[in-house]
C-alpha cells in the first residue's frame, strides 16, 4: 500500500514539472518550427493524402503492397540515396482530429501517474536503504525511459538534437521528482506489493 501511495504522491510533482516545462519554459517547444506557407503546404498535403490519417515516412520505398524481400532490399538502397540527396522526414497526419484539451491533459496525467507508480513499484522490490540510493534508482529508471524512444527517433528519423535533449531532460527531471517523493514516503525499504 505504501508503494501505491508513494507512486501516487510522486506522480503529482512529475505532472506539475512537465506542465511547467511545456507551458512556462522553452523546453516543450525546443527544436519545433512552424511550416512556412502553412496554408498552401497543408492544402497540398490534403489534396494528396485526403482523409487517410496515419504516420507517413518519406521518401517512401515505393514498392506497393506485399513486396518480396528482394524488392524491399533494392527499394531500401534507392530510398537511402534519396535521403542522402533530398528531403526526408516523418509526418503524423490527421485529416481531422477533434481537440479536447481537458481529455488530453487527463491522459497525460494518468500516463505520468502510471509511470511514477511503476517506478516506485520497482524501487520497492529492492533493498536500497539510503535516501540517495532510492532517489538514484528512480532517476536511473527515468534515464532509461528517456533513452528508450528519444534517442531512436533522433537517430533514425532525424529529430532535432535540441528537441531530443529537451524531452529527455523533461523526463529525467520528472523521474527525479518521483524519486525524492518515493524516498521520503518509503523510509524503510520493503519488498511490498500493491496488495
């Protein structure tokens, strides 16, 4: 029960830090730009993609559906040449997406609360006795979470380095906050569970 309480108490500061990082600090906007001539660009995208919402990678392989392994390999070589000599990127496209700030904020809060609870659950399974050790354990879980997708997106899709570093910092500081709260609430290490 203490594990659940510690995780829940830790999720609040994590969420508040994330909100500050995105709304009061420049971290949430780092590396993100607006599209020049947005209206004409969006019109061209809509004319070509229409209502087919999805995640698009360009340049595409151009092999159609159900290609053979050989066709994929040949197309991959051509795509690498295109990337090296021309524009490339990734586009998350929604033809229409009703936006509800409250709903998305609630999902973000629930996500960060779950992350905090899981990190504290892992901490509770250890026999780490010191305050610094408990904070450090949760901090390392945050570093792991930050590395998991951010570095891959920077590496494979060319996400801006400043964007990648900023989002990793937001996650790491959030887990650091969770670690402090967990270390205070779980004063004596015990392998307790949620029961």
